[in-house]
C-alpha cells in the first residue's frame, strides 16, 4: 500500500500563494490518479483537484483559475500550486492516490488564509 506525506501548508494572507507537495512511498506511474481534497470542521471532505497518469486534470469550480495540480512521476510527487488564496480556502488539505491496489490518503496539512 502506498504511503503519502503532505507538506507545504501554513498561514498566509489573503491574496498570497502556497505550494503543497505530496510525496508517495511507491511509484505513482501509470494507472494512478492523484488528487488533493480538503476538509473543514463539520463538513465532508471535498475534491479540490485531480490529475491522471496522462496529465488530465479536473478542478473544483471554486479553485479554477487559481489552483494548479501537477505531478512528477519520476519523483513520485504531486503538487498543488495555490494562488490568490481566499479565507474560504482555509482547510486541512489531503493528498489521495487511487491505485490498482486501492485508495490511500495522506495525513493532511493545514492551510490557513487570514483576511
């Protein structure tokens, strides 16, 4: 089972940027869909962005044009570049890997955007 470790969260002012990284313990090549999700207290975890092995991407409407997901398979790493951050982007961000062997989640990284 692949293990995922997120990093790059923190506190930023509205309008600022952060880049999240997700390092996988195993090769994340063909057949794996990688994604970023986020969750705030008392709400369900929601999809932020996903990227397939062929680099096809999908975004939540609220982040389109501000966030960019990317992956470097040779480094087993997925990134989420977040620009023009808003207070409503505040959440715990989780990395997810959908592999032929199952689904894995990271432990999450906190992103806090101050107004």
